[in-house]
């Protein structure tokens, strides 16, 4: 690993801890209980993609939450900068995480193939 990759991983790790704290400090009840699944920095740490757990939110609630997060993005960045003493913070892009559903779907398909092979 080169030093740039180490810095990127360190930034991702710090943001994965700080963003839930920052969300808890907000007044919006919908945002306080969100679970951050992963943070992925891109473009030289100028952008950070924050993956959130879908929990039991329907698509309308997800859109509403993403809109609220977009509005609160600067406050979250300011919180992270003040906690870490950073000069600048990556721009946050929030997404709901579909990877777990995709993985479960793939596992179910592999299980189905395995059963079909055992039957024949």
C-alpha cells in the first residue's frame, strides 16, 4: 500500500465513526437513528460516498431522508472538521446500501443451483 491509499483508508475509517455522531447531534429524528454501513472516499478524498442501512424504509421515506441529508450535509461536514481539526472535509454523497440484498439474492441463486445439481 502506498501512502495515498493509507490516508484514504484512514479518512474512511474516521468518517465511518464521525458521521453517526454528527447525525445524532442533529435535531431531525429521522436522521438521528440512521445506521452508516460504509464510507468510500473517491477522487483524492474530495468526495465521500456514505452508504446507509435501508432498515425498513420504503422508497418514499428513503427519498425524504436523502433530501434531508443533502440539506444537512454542510452541518455534518462542519462537525467532522471541528472534531478532527481538518481544514477541509470531503463532500458527502448519501446512498442507501443495496449490497446486502444483492448478496442475499446471489446466495439464494447459488443454493438453488446446488439443489438442482444434487437432484439430477
